[in-house]
């Protein structure tokens, strides 16, 4: 039997619904300003780069680097108590914005600067979280 | 620009409550208690107040009602520590502009008794931007500072033992302060052995959480001369913000806004860093002290850890800092009590922890809103 998911879930609003739908479909969809191209994670109506009011979602690479991390030894959320201490990473996305996330498919926290790639983790019927694993060497043209 | 305010205003009175667990007092009670002490300190009465700035007290109107005062200038600031400097600066601006003659700046914090947690579901750090990260387990200002320190360590080789020097130094200062909550000296080894909260930060890298209140009376340099105690002049002040990193740790440890203040504040105060007799550094977490020392140019960028470890912040050294014990050991009065300590040092009221001939002291706070104030025994 799978235990019920007990970690906090995101409160998905109209503004960021497209972001969460993107994760559901395995894509990181950030916002880019239609006027100046500034890329942002936050679903603000206004571009912090130029003050413009028009922007569009685009598919980001899903790649980034490990910028920093902290290991939580205090159970602020009961849902995380079972995996204490747990690590929250700061990932600097290739396109510029940073996100908080968790590292998967690695036992140790790799050194800061390590290249990471997105892993899409379904945690609830309509919620997929954006996690990261150390970048793997690829076959074919990327190798 | 700030230069036109130089030396025109002064702190005429300061007041603090007891610190610790004070469950029978709410924020209003604590603020009023501190204000009574500040007025008594200044030799002024409630009826002299014509300006009121409150922070972390729920409502200015109710506070005014309770005090029975009708000031012409009133404002309220969010209950964030970064607002301590903002509040005092606004008081100085109100006085210098003629908007008010005697401004009471009042703070009351019953966070300990109210069970404030600074992490988990109620976390508002990042001004409401925090909640979206709860699904990843991210919460609390302490964790964000832990990440900043981790980054600093990666870039510059800064070590946890350097933070231990700060924690143990401020505790040593607190041991000389009868009002401090935590007075038992600690060693760097004690710091290293204290449990992790958000690793790499240990418990002893964190500020206290306790109840208390603080008030200051700001008036003109002229009027302050007629008050009960020797005026402590507001020589210069500055403010700069950095909002671009949002709920994320900033790339530059808030260095850019601090440098913008440093670019004018020493000239405004007509002094150099070397003229300063003590520093009051906002110490919500030990790494903030390092970021502040770099931002205001007391040491080269990246060198703050080893520099602090040389002992410069200790009483008797070049830049005795947080002589009261600060947030880490005296009381979690979010910058407010550090400003009071600056005033008391310049008046020579600090007993065993007194800095000899303290004539110039700088307060500084590193956060998305950076502030700094230089206090002096003379107006210029
Ligand atoms: Zn734009």
C-alpha cells in the first residue's frame, strides 16, 4: 500500500496554471516578455525587465546548475518528517531564473555548479513537481 | 541628497522593556512600556509627542487611542526587522522637514508568547512569495541565509568556524549586559557542537525569539539639548533596496545596495570607517554580519570570514560590534535594540561593556531593504 502524499501541495492560481500544466506535460514553461525578452519564473503581470505588460510562456531547457542548498534538520512541515534531514536546492536555470527544488537520483549533494536536469515528479492527480538530477552523459548528438 | 539632514536631528530618549517571555503583555503593552521609559529618559511627556511611527504593533490608531495622543504625523511600518532603520530614518526626515518636532518610534514584539515560528505554513518571508515553495520543503528566513552562507563558502572558502567567532563574540558581550537574555559564554567549539537547524547553520547561528519592546524619541538637535540626557546626534543615514531576487537568495549578498549607502554615508557623517568606535550590525543570523562587513567595505569582498576570525569585532578591538549581544544573545528586537545600544554607548551608559570614549557608531542592516545610520556625540 502506498502511503497518502502528505507534503504541502501548491496553491495553483489562474496566473500560474499554465506553469503547472507544463510540468504535468514534462515541460518547464517560463514567462518571457514580449517586449524585451526578459525571462521570469514568477507569474507577475508586469515584466521586471522593462515594465511591459505582455508576456508569453515558452518551453525552457529544463537544465540548470546547483547554485546552493540547505539541509533541513527541523520539521517545519509534518509531511517531510519521514525523510529528515532533507535537502532543498537552489537551482539556477539556464534561462536565468532560480528555483527552489529537491535533488533526486543522487545520494550525495553534488558540488555547487554541478549541471542538473529536470525530473518531473507526479505527486497528486493534478500536481507535478519540478525536481532535478545531476546531468547524465547522453547518447547520440548530445554525447 | 541625504546630506541635507546631516546633524539636524538627534535621539533624545531611548526605552526598552524587560526581555524574555512576557505572556501577560501584548505588542501594544510592550510598545507602551518601552515608550514610557523612553519619555522618562528624555524628560518629555506623552503630550510632547507630535509624531508617531509604529512597527510590529498591530494598529497605529488603537495604539494612539491607548496612549491618548493625537499626533499630526503618523505612520505604520511592517513588523520586519529591516524596518527598524527605516522607522528611525523616517522620524529624522519628519523632524528635519518640519512635519513634526518630537517623533516617538515604537516597536513591540510578543513573538515568543504568541508562538511565532518563522517557518512552516505561516511563513511570510519574501513578502508572501514563500508559500509557493512549501511543496519542496523550502521555508524560513534561516534556511535562505543558510543557502547564502553555503554559496559564500563555495565562492570564498568561508567556514562555519568564522560564524562561531561571531556567535561567541556577541555572547561574550551579552555576558556583560545585565539585560541580555543569553549570558552564559560560549566557545567556537560550543557553536560547532550545537545542533543544525538549516545546515550549514547551527542553532547558535540563529537569533533568539523573545518578547520585548523598544522606543526611541527623535527630535531636532536644538530641542534635544534641552532634554534630560546628552543628545545623541543622527549624523547621517541611508537606505537602498534590492528586490530583484524576490524569494531567492541574492547573487551578491545584498552588496550592491549596501555599497550605494556606503558611497555617501561616511562623507555625509564627515567621518571614515576608521573613525567609528563601534558597529551595530543587524544579526538575524551570523552570516548577515559577514555580508554587512563586506557590503559596507570593512574588509575586501569575500574576506569577511577570516577577517572576523581575527577578532576585530570584540570589545577592546578595532570595531567592537553588537556590544549588547545583539539579536543572537541580547534580545530579538529586530534591529531596534541595536540602535538603542548605539545611543547608550555614546552616552557612556553601558557599564562593563562600555566602549571607551564612544563618539561615533554605525548601525547597519543587510536585507532586501538595507539601511544604515551613523550616530555621533556631536552633530558633525
Ligand atoms: Zn520586458
